[in-house]
C-alpha cells in the first residue's frame, strides 16, 4: 500500500515545542474499509509524530479497521503508561465523538481500571478551518478544476465520493487542515 507523500506539506520551519506531559497520544480516526483512507490516516499520524517527538503517537480507529481503540489502549498499558491523551480526529461533535469513542474508552477503563484518560475536543469550526474551506472552495471554482471533473463526480457522496475524488485526496486535505490548526496554535 503506497503512503501519501507528506514531505511537501510540512515546512521545515514547522516544529512543535515539547509538551510538558509526555503521556502517549491516542489519535482516533473514524476508520474506513478503504485501504487508501486508512493509510492516509496512518500517514497523518506518522507526520504528526515527526513534529511532536515528545511522546508516542498511536493511531487507532473507532470502527471498520485496525488497530482499534482497545488495541491502542492495550499497547499503552503494555508499555507501562497509566495516563493517556486521547484526541478524536473528527470535525464535528456528533454521536461518534460524544458517545461512541467515550463508550470505547469506558470499555478500556473497565479492563484497565488504573488508566486515566485526558479526552480532547473534536476540531469544531475555527477560523483556520473556515479559511481552509474558503480556499478549497476557491480552488474548486477555478475553471480548470471544473474541466477536470465530470458533473457526476462533483455531485458524488459517501463511497461514491471516495471513488471519484480518491480517499488519498481526502487524507491530504485533512492533513493540510490539521497542519493549519497546528500553525495557529503554535503561532
């Protein structure tokens, strides 16, 4: 499975200062049966790990693929950690964020009562996300963009969208969006 080339997306000047607590980060994605979509998320986690070497970064998925949240927690416990940062890589605070991920963490805590989770917020609507959205829309409105895609592709959704646009492209978009957020927080 080819990986997404992220080297051009991470400027050499971008670095993150070490965080005061070096507890591991469970980076939780939704999950996808699409191998490119899965690999895009794993590549994103690896790129973030390269920026933040102060802690282990463990990508895991809520559903549809592995490693699962339970497997991520088990790996941390096997390495002796008792406190974990957990960050859902989700845009909105919907059911997966509010209930499904937290239910998985409750299941893990029942198996490992010594574990303490520090659960982060979803991305939500921020200035950086809205700015990125505006730029993506402007790119979409360029005539060359419209010429390169058929009308059926522009109106596709769900699994159809993954076939027409490519899950790798969605992973790249998500990676670039997250880098924008990191820049806003670091700067």
